[in-house]
C-alpha cells in the first residue's frame, strides 16, 4: 500500500458545479475514475481537445497544495492518512469569492478572482507539515524540473522541498489544459472554456477539505482516495 506516489490537493466537492464542469472539460472524474464525454469547443477538433487536456486529465481536477511525492522509508499510507486527519482537524477552511480563467505561461487554468493570501498560508503549511513523509526526489525528476527553466528562488525551493513552485513561488491554480504553444489556438480554447466555466467561476469556492490523491504506477492516473474536512 505504500508504493506509488501521493499528493495533497484541493478538489471541489463531487456534485458541485465546479467539479461537474471541470471534470467534463478534462474528460475524467478523479474520484470515481470514470471517463467522461468532453464538451465541444468551437473551432477545436474533439481529438485535438483531448490532446490539449491529456496532462491535467491524468492528475484529475485539482489545485496542488503538496506536489506528488513518494513515501520516505519508514513511512506508510496509514500514517499519512492519520497525519492528514489531525492536520485537517486544526486547520480552518479558506473561502474564495470566485475564480477566473487565466493564462499561466502556455496553459490555461482557474485562479482566484482576487488575491487571497490565506491560500498561500494553507499551501505552505501543507508543504511543511507533510515533508517528513516525502522521500527525496530522484535526480532524474530534479533534472526534469530544471529543464523547464527555473529562477534562483525556484531552484532553492526545489532543493529544499522537492518542488519549485512552493512557499513564495506558489500560485493557486486549477489546470484545465496542458501546454498550448500556438497563441491563436490558445485563445480559441480560452474562448470556449470561458463560456463553459463562467457560471461556476462566479460562485464562491470553499476550500473546506484536503484531498489525498494516489498514483499506483508511473503511467497511471491519479485517484482521489481520501477527503479530510478542514475543521479548525
């Protein structure tokens, strides 16, 4: 039960508009594991949209709070689950007034509609609290992170925490696409996604639980295996 990788994510509650729309866009429900029919986007062929969403589909609809990691020697899934429940019991929820669709580099994601420092506090606490469960990242994984080009600050985070986009480098986001290098195509996809997500984005979003995701094998999709309500 301790093999594979684990991650701490925010994932909207099953049945919510955000969960329903987001899972349909990605073509997969990470909680049930069910593949879903993707909506049609004007000007984008269905097979191309499936390619564009392939990377986030593998991880499931989520915002990263602690990036995927392997369990350190002497740690196991039961201990991780117990630590998650204890942490959630003393941690307060974070309520967002809404989201907006934004371009981050070459991909599209949902981000908070307004700056919200409490999210960064929550994410930083998740990174630090559960770092004792994280085995050091293998050299090839670190090299893969560096290949994308890191700032000195991101390199420092990579060396300390095994992931470059944490603490001061953190940005809360829910990825809806992978990399789209063609700017015209990216804007076409953005136009279609804005229409699909507009209603859900205008509603408040409560980060009122932490979700433990698991990947059983390197080529497997992540599954939501535990949801811990924030009760602090």
